[in-house]
C-alpha cells in the first residue's frame, strides 16, 4: 500500500502473530492489508500496545466481512481434537 492510500483500522490485537495471520488471510482474498505497531528489526516501532491491521478504506466493508468469518472459524476450532504430534525426547 502507498502512503497516499486512505487507511482504516480493521482490528487490533495484543499479539502480532494474530494480526499477521489476519493480514495473510486478507491477502489471500485479494484485500491488501498491513500490520502496524508490530516488532520491527528487533525493536518496537511504536509504544507497547495493540498491533493494528490496516486496510484501504475502499476495502473496509469487504475486509469486515472476511474478518467476521475468520474470527468465527478460529473460535470454532476444538483444540482437543487437533493432533499436534508428539514431542521428541532430547537425544544425547
């Protein structure tokens, strides 16, 4: 996105990885998005706080629709049913 784009905040998260997951999903849907306020090169670009997901104002309504479905999908995961594999013991 360019500096001339009018940007709107779609969502804010306390952890950057949630924001990045949403940005990745939006991009997969053809909606340009970016993270603001995350860690940049080992230091925080802004004061500690929420990490924002920004989209173009023109894409905001479509992004809100995607976000609502994304949020519902992530809440419906039953993590007790997810096989994450077994941890391997350290071998000396």
